[in-house]
């Protein structure tokens, strides 16, 4: 008996009118953030996760200067023009880069 595999292809949904795509950090209300100090460079290999990365544990984004992976990890901000919204069919709307 062959094993059947089901694939779910989520439906793309449009961006809400009140959500604006940005390509830089914005702080129009000039909110001041507490200085958490220098956490040093993480020593992660492969990827940065909450349980292995001192930056992620400290709620700080990895950057080119603070990450052993030069900020190319799961704990770094992304600027992708290909982001799309999808209805997951289970847990609401999700964000994913569109296939190129």
C-alpha cells in the first residue's frame, strides 16, 4: 500500500491597507529603548536561536558586527521585497518570501 502525502498550498492574501512595507527602522514617537549593554559577539554556528544565542536571549537582533554568522541568521532583521502574506488555513495569516 503506497503512503499518501497531502500538501497544503496556502492562498496568498493582499496586504491590509493600514500595513505599510518599510525598508528602514522607524521611530516617529521617539521611543527610547533601555541600553542593555554590550552582549558581545555570539558564538553561534549554523544559526542563532533563543536557547543558543546570547543576542536572541537578550532580545537583541543579530547584526553584522554582533553575530558570528555576520547577521545572516534567524535572529537578524530582513529586508525582502518578495514578502507575501498567506492564509495558513490553520493559524491565520503568515508571512513568507515568495518563490523567485
